[in-house]
C-alpha cells in the first residue's frame, strides 16, 4: 500500500502584501489596525460576505485583511499572490469584477491544479478587494482594503 502525499495548507499570513516598491508604484502597505475601526469593520464585513458566496458549497475557514495607501494595486496583488500560490500547487480557477453590484469587488479564486493533489487538499484561496477606496481623496491618500480567504467544503 502506498500513501498519497499531501501538500501542506498555505498559511494566509505568508501570502505577500501590496508589493508597491517591487512594481515601482507610489504608495505603501498599511497596518490594517491603522484604518479607522468603523471603516475597517464595514470593509471586512463586505469582503467576508462576498467570500462566503463566491464558491457554492464552500465556507470561509480563515481570513487575513490588509490595507494599502495609494492607487489600487490589483494587478500587482494578482501577480505576487499568484506566483506564491502557484509554487504551492494552486492555479487560477476564475477571476472577475462585480461592477453591477452595490459594492464593486475584484477577486481571484485559486484551487489546487493537479488531480493528484485535489483529493487531499480541496481548499480554495480567494483574494478579494474593494475597488473603491475606503478613504477617498487624491491617489496618494486613498486607502484600499483587501483580504485573503481560505474556503473549505461546507460538509
């Protein structure tokens, strides 16, 4: 008998934050605790609600919220997180935006890309961001909040 190897779960804390400097963008990562608590709570609730509906039959098992000050850096996030997750055996399942909703989200959902690994690790990793800044103003002063979520089967 042989045992199928299982890749470890990717810790959400290890997924890179806004990579402003690497992509020569103006702005900086902010500690999420530095965002006004009422604004932060509303943003985290909206992101979590979206995460709980993005993949039928899955529930939010873990999350990590981050903030960035400056322009919306979604392409940089997608590039950094995607590279990190690809090395851990994930590939993009789907990505999109929701401009037709009351809240405009940008999101990317990753899943294990190999049928060999999938039976042992059927979690999903979701990156989702509010496309509109939670602190409006000139681009250098805008604050964006986003999150990483681990989704696991509901059963």
